[in-house]
């Protein structure tokens, strides 16, 4: 369930509430009964790993005929060693 932040327009108090998506937004401050305003804050959702624009597609773009920084044309092969049978 997401955490929603509210700020009271009367007393200025900020509060965080865990609510379901289907719950109605709070409208009154529990302290002074003033009107609440829902705040929009940064989230902690980060896309990591391969397959996302920031790590794959953008790095392959060419600008002014040059490769994007951090990428080279050469590919390196990785050798995987398997245990020897005895």
C-alpha cells in the first residue's frame, strides 16, 4: 500500500498516511480540523539493470557521428571454464 503525504492548510502540519488506492483521500486535519492538501513527493522507484532506456538505448545513440561516451566498438569474449572430468 502506498504512503500519501498531506499538509494542513490551517496549521501547516504535515502527516503521512498508509492508504489503499481505493480509499478516499483525507480531507480534514486530525489536529485542528483544517482542510488537508495532498502533497506530491519523490518516490523511491528506480529502474535498474539492462533493458531500460537509461542503461541501454541512450548509450547506443550516436551524436554528431561519434559514439556515446562509455561504449566502444570492440566486443570482449568471456571464457567460461568448466571443471575437468577425472
